[in-house]
C-alpha cells in the first residue's frame, strides 16, 4: 500500500486541531500528517495521535520554508499539502493516489467550508480554474487563479479532468514529481507568494510534459477567511507585492530556463479563458 504524507503549514490558526483530526480520521490508507508550527504554539494544543508529527520553529520561516521542511522529513510515496483550515471526504488519500500519474499535480474538488459547523456550505463546488487576464488590473499585475464555473459545469461528468491552474490550499503529487520540481524557491517569491504558479508552471511547461488534474471523485472544503477570521497565516504587504511582482515577471516573460514550452503554448492548449481578449498575444508584446 502506498503511503501519503500530508504537510500542514500553520501560523496563528484557529482550526488546526480540526484539520489535523479530519486528515487522520477521514484517511483510509497509510497516512502521516506533518504539522509545521511556524513561530507559534496552537491553542488549543494538537492532540497526541499516531502518525501525527509536529515540527515547531521559534523563528518564522514562512509558508514556503514550512512546505520544504515538511517535504524533507516526509516518508510517503505521495506528498499532499493543505491549509490548516480544511475538511476532507472519507478516503481522500486513496482516491487521490489511485489516479495520480507520476508527472501530475492532482487537485480535489473544492467546496467552501463552514468552519463552525465543520461542514461544506451549500455553494457550488469549484471544479475548474483559469487565469485572470493580467492587464485588467494594471496596478496588480499577476497570474491570479479564478474559478471557472462555466467549464466546471460543462465538464461535470469528466471525473478526472485536466485543469489550467489551482488554489494553493490543497495539492497532491508523487514524491518523484516533487523531487523534479521542488523544493519551493524562496528567492524572489519571498516567503509566501506564487506557490501554485511555481509548481504548476514547472509541471506544465517542463520537459516531463506534466499536467494539473482535477479529481472530482474526492473533495475538500476550504475556509474563506474574509473579515470574520482574517488572514491567519499573515504576511506583510511588502512581502505580497514583491513576491507577486517577481512571480508575474518570471512566468509571464518565460524566464525559466528549464522550460520546454513558453507560457503562450500553455494558454492556447485550453479554450479561451473568460475576459481574455482575442489579441492577448499582441497586447502582451505592446505591454512588455
């Protein structure tokens, strides 16, 4: 039986205990959970449970450093990363592993979480995502992921479906693929930004011809924190601006030397994304 290692970076999280318990209780296979406590101790404290490993660092390293540290000690055949405020379906581990090619990043169907009730909200799930057209907001240039509800509805019966991008709140891949594309880089991205862009584009544009795949047989529910809870894994505005600017420039202008394809190739592999103009290639050259 394959083993899954789940990495949970955490800082000032209100629902870390519930997330960890859910990961362990809903798993049906061999799972270890690695909780990385980034400069804090949770209150309430984490329970002592078999297959739960805790890494605590007094000095904050940020989300990217936390993921890298968790991957370094993980012993699984597969690596999964999730935010510390997520619930999961039963058997998520075996379902995702069963349909995970060596060169894929697999994403479960995503629901919105009612954290107080610890259940999915009655909202449409996210089964597909696209990139926001970057020049629509010139003051915030970036390759930001957005739900693509029309594509998700049209392809609701395609249970294992290629996707354009994903939210960084949950991803799953083979250890072999992590060793190709990891660890997460700190320089340029700062400590937090651009996680799905970095591992997503490395997967899709690299010479291994990988894919981002949405597995609708499994689901997770993610808390949209908003004003009620605030950003628990906080970062400074400067970190966000600098990291996002670096990620945008690096991928939009094809600066990765390891690529086998340019970003233009990837964008044109999918149907036109919402609100992208037909002449986006020309506009890219004009705005360069």
